[in-house]
């Protein structure tokens, strides 16, 4: 798959637990297990139709004579890479007779974009043109301001992300019976990122910036690892490079991710003092802090265009906000018998395999054992909050 063509030169990385299956006429059928695919190939009932992604074609079975339930194509667009997953759903009856919808991942793909390489090529071409104009045609004025741009025009380095994603989508639709497309439609507030964050937004669980956009942006910027020790897979705190006690601001350019030990060890010390024995890391952190918001701008520019082109594929397209996975969570009641968080609490739950689940209330967030939790309401895809009551005033209008 490293050399597989996608129409734009990208090389996707594929992880498949199923094999694509095509009917006799080339129409897509439901995928099968690799062992079943080997059996069909060994018995001569199927032939290899494509190597990457691997697909087989049945010799005798037609689409009309097959049961095709359909699958869902799910997209998670990104600036550097786009995640693609094919899933199917079926009903499952539990031990108590309750019917639930079970979703199973069949194939996952990571499509790595090359927008930076395209941008570099465009910059070199522009430099060649400027040199040629200044050396050979000094009398000729620049014409870049006179060139009209049609509606929906995007720079080639940005347009490439939409085209490469659409190329993969159209290819997968030839090998899988896609009946729905789900895409994450992310929108970042670049003005808020460049300016100061409202006071208390980082600690507030009801703030969109503190709970979703700022944290997700920092996770992408620092690659989900601690800035000071590169630790991954551990809880990461939002940390101020220049402490607020020393005049530091809440601008994103002053925020990093740090694990709990590094966050406590740094305290209110300046970063130059904390990383004095690691000059290479100090230089790298400072350069990363000054990196412009190019990735954020690229995501904002392509999100609507991608959804618009996906809608032209002839299948239902469902878009959701990037914060939905962050906000969704079952509503639970927790009764903590002792300790710092002793008392009764109600909030959203984030399930963990250790049995110590993270509960988020209106004022705090802490871990609770599963033995002390009681389910109140399943997540329904919406976030709920509280606001002051709106009263009507005869003299001054709405109060």
C-alpha cells in the first residue's frame, strides 16, 4: 500500500480485518474474512481482482443473488492525514433481552497528505517566475492581482486534501457497498487561538475552547505527548510555558501539554531555567510555539468543500462536530463514601478499562470506581448545560 496510487500521489496505510469481495459483474458485495477469501481462491470460485487494496471477484455469484446489507464509510479529516474507516452494524440481543446496535470496524485507512510538498513546489515555481521576470522582462509588471478566481477556489496545497480524500472515497465505493458516509466537520476559531482565551475557559468543562477546541489543537500540535519528556499514554495537563504568576498569558502560543510529573517539577520556573540542561529540546519547543496556524486554517478552508463534494456521491452524508466525541458520555450518579470527593455527584462519564472511570460535573472532574456509579441516562449525542433564567421586565424589556 506504500506505493498504491490514489489519484494524487498519496500513499495510504491500510489495516484490514476483512477482504473486499466483488460480484461476477464487478459490483461490490459484503466483505469476508481473509480465511474465507483463501478458501474461495483455492477452490477456484474466485480470482484476485486487485492487489492494493486486496479484493477478490467471485466467478459465479451475481449481485442480484446475494444478500447485501451495506456498510458505512467514516471520515476523520485532518491537516496532515485523514482517517478512513469502513464499518457495519447489526442488531445484538443481550442477556436481558435488550436489543442493541453493534458496530464493527472492517477496514481502516490512514491517508497521509502532502500539502507541504505541494506548497514548497509552488513557492519554488513562483521564485523561478520572479527571477525570470526581473532578469529578462523588467518592463513587465506582475499580473497575479489580475487573475480571476472562480467561486470555491482553493490553493493547490489545500485543494489537494479534498481531491485526495475524494479519490479514496470513490475507490472504496467500487469495492464496498457503501450506503452512508459519516464525516467529522471540524471548525476551529483561529481568532480565539491567536488571541487570549477567556479567563477560566481552560478549567471550565462547559467551555467549548477549554473542553474541545483548545485541547484538541494542542494534542495535534504536540502530537499527543508531553512537551518536556515525550511521554505518551499518560494524562496530559495544559501547561503555561511562561507562568501566569510571572506575567504569562492564556494565548495558545503560551500553552503546551505536560504530564503530571513534569508539570509539578516545572512549577512557576521559566522554561529556560527548567530546560537549561536540554538546550536542543528548549530550542525545539520555542520553534514549535512560534509555528503559525497553517494547519488550522487549512482545516477551516476544506471542511465545507469536502462535505459538499461528498454529498454528490448519491448516498446520505452525515456530518458532526469534532467536539461531539469529546462531549458525549452517559449521565451517571456517583456516591463517593470517603476521601476528598466524598458526597453525591451527577455528571458525564468517560469509561476506562481500569474500572476507575472519569466523571465530569459542572464544577469538577475526578475518578470514581465503577462500584460507586449508577446509570441515569444514556448519551444521546447532545451536550446539556445550565443558563440563567430569562425574565420579562415591563420597563426594560427582557432581563
